C-alpha cells in the first residue's frame, strides 16, 4: 500500500468501557470477516485481566488493541487499524503500548494468533520481534477454504 503523506500523527491512549461503541465501529471497518459486536468487546473488556489501547489522530479513533494478561502471560485478543490510515505506524504504536502494559502486569511473554495468509499482520509482528510458536492447521474458515492459524510469541523482559 502507498504511504499517504497527508496522514497526521496519532496517539495511543488506554481504552475503557465508554469506548466500546467506537471500538466496535473500528472493528467493523477493519475486518472483512469475523467482526466483533459491541457485546463481545464489552464482555472481553469487562474482565479485570483485560486492557486496551485506542489509537487516535486529530481526536478521531483509528484503531485499537485489546489484550489480557494473567498468570505471567499476556495475549492479544483482537487488534486493528482502519484501512485509510494503515502503514503510518498506528499498529506498531498500539503493539508497543500493549508490550509495555504486559510488562507492567508482569507477563513474561505476549502471545497472539494470526491467519497464515495475513501478510500485513505477520510482517508487523515479525518486525516487532515475535516468533512463530505453533500452527493450528485449517483453523480459520474462509469462503474459499480454510487457512492455518499461526501462534506467535514475544519474550518480554522484566521491567
Ligand atoms: C495489521 C494492522 C493492524 C497493521 O496496522 P498498521 O497501522 O498498518 O501498521 P504499521 O503502519 O504500524 O506497520 C508497521 C510495520 O508492519 C509491517 N507492515 C504493516 N502492514 C504491512 C503490509 N501491508 N505489507 C507489508 N508489511 C506491512 C511493516 O514492516 C511496517 O513498517 P513500515 O511501514 O515502516 O514498512 C492492519 O493492517 C490491520 O488492521 N489489518 C486488519 C486487521 C488485522 O489483520 N489485525 C490483526 C489480526 S492478527
């Protein structure tokens, strides 16, 4: 995708229950399949183990990351940036915020699951230092067939 020089800087801030409608809208804009409803996002966010960050530019929400951390391990539950601002660092900034919060919550590893055909997300995770930890064969159903899921992990040093 071509970089758009008109895209302005953005910031990432913690997201909470009042952000659920915005998160659901971002999810709907970002994913062609497997969209999460407001109810699903609210239920995930309600857990004390959960945390989320919202990316904004000029006050407008453009992406978010939703994670949980428990028993020394953290996991990305869902993560997206809307198409119009991709390739300008929002995803990397959200991932970095999630890494720092995982560290603050004393997680020693951050896990995620990504479809094997999701080249953009895989490139982002590899650039951030994630390594493939496992494969779930034919995990995602697609209209054109099934796709493997890759489990990826990042070691997080103690704070
Ligand atoms: C994956 C996603 C969150 C990336 O967000 P983003 O804001 O575009 O990511 P960034 O701009 O921070 O990209 C950081 C790096 O990741 C890599 N990357 C990101 N998108 C890429 C693409 N389409 N092709 C190749 N590399 C890519 C690049 O190394 C990039 O650095 P660079 O732009 O300096 O080359 C976004 O594409 C998205 O929301 N996709 C749909 C939802 C999704 O797949 N979520 C993840 C589910 S596991």
